């Protein structure tokens, strides 16, 4: 299924039904009085967060959604029926904003959450409403109120605890396959991943977190180069970024330190808040490096990178080091969740994994 994370739609709630002017007509009741009912309200347009959806592709091809109007009022004290409501199912993590002004109107952050994105118009009053001691035969009525009409932009930001970023062919898809239930396409050429993949990592009974694998980034991604720039928004809701680095590139002329620094620079250009998120280094493909050379290679890389956060040495293919990475990530996420619920808790940003300074000093 094609992954679509942006769409534009037009929604129109139903207009309210008009009130009715009517008088009671029965045998032997010459002046039966007013009995015109009110009009029904127009149908609302709702949005509901459906956890079974992960794309906005349905709204790419069907862009207009109209709720029916309310029924007009009738005689014999009969009010018009309300118009049927329209419910639009959207993925969890969808942001709904005004297409013209860009103002964010709603966010669907919880499964099953329901919001009203366009309110139906109220029905008009029938002449029964205007009956009084001095106005016994009213002929006033009001039309129904118009329903809301909106031109909306839908934007999907996946809800994941951990985001994987790195150059194309760094091994992100292999890593998410090794640690989670996700099964993305894997090949030995760059840009195999064309859309985000989500995987649930099971740490223990009732202990898990969600990881997102994004298309690889290249230098200039924040200005539109490559594929990853289209999906950088999906990292904005993550709690932790894992920067996956290929420690055994095919071409010996490739400087993986320069590539890693370029990606960090792209994050900073795209969003300063994204750049400031906790970010760990995951040095991948060490199974392709001779055992006796690994320590020196890692030490040199971290020193040239001038990285001060946690560093992990793994092989996603053989799953070497993956278990330790999973446990550290889960501990970090749990600590962050606890810190958010208790502001007095010290920020656990770099308290759960070995610091890079330890590697440099060895």
C-alpha cells in the first residue's frame, strides 16, 4: 500500500432545516392555533483516530465530504429530523490544520479519539415558538443556520518512541527487522526504504516501545534532496533518535564521519527542536570489521565525531549488541515517561548508557 502522509480535503457540515408556518385545522376548531415545528440540525462532520490505519491515501483520491442538511419543520407540532453525521477515519497522529492559514486546528493523538471538525447548522424556529398571549396567530419562522465549511490540510506524523536516522544503506531496515516485528524490504543498494516503517519492540511482558525506520538522509535533505526530507516530520514526536552509521562502507573512499556530521547538520537546519532531541550513536556492521581492529576504529570515529552521548557497537545482521541496545532504549524511554509525569525527576537524557568520553579515554 502506498504511504501518503499529506492530503487536502474540503468538508461541509449540513445546513439546518427551516422552521414551518402551520396552523391546526380540525373540524369544529376554527382557531386551532399555530403548530409549525422547528427544522432539524444539519449533520456534523467528525474525525476519529483509527489505530488500524497508517496512511492518508484514502483522502488523496476522495477530497470532498458533505454532511446532509436537516429536515424542514412540519405541521402538527412535528420537528424536522437531524441530518446524518459523517465520520472520517484517520490514522493516529494526524494533524488537521486550515489549508489557507496553516493554523493547526486539531490533533488526533489517541486511538479512538473523536473530534468535530465541522459543526452542523441549527434548525430554524417554526411559528409554534412565537405563540404568546398577544400573538395567537404568529406567522414568523426562521430559516436554518448554515453548517460550517472548511478547507483542511491533513498531515500525518507517526507516533513512535524511537526514530532511526542515517545515510542510505546504513542498515536501518536490517536493524528494525532484528529488534522488532517489522519486516521492511531489505536490499544491498541505497534508498531501498521508500516510506516509514513502524515496528513494536518487545522487551518483556507488557514492556515494549515503537520504533520508526525512515528513508535514508543525504546532505541537502532539509532543502529537498533525496527522499528522507519528506519524512523528517515523523521524527518530531519521537523521544529518542538512534543515528545508525555504516562502519564498513562499500567504498573505502567514503568518509563516514563526514556523512554522520552532514546528517546532524540537516537535522539542525530542518528543526532546532529535532536537533536538540536525545540522540545516540549506533555503530552498525561491525561484523564486517576484524575483531582486532574494532576498538581502534570505534575510538577514532567517536573522537573525530566529537560525540558526547551514548555510543553502541552492534551488528544488525548477526544481532550482536542489539539486546543491550534494546534494554538501554527501553530504560531511557521509561525514565522520560516518569520524568514527564513527575517534573522534579532529574532529566535522564544521558544517564542510561555508556558515554562516548569513556571510549575516547581508553
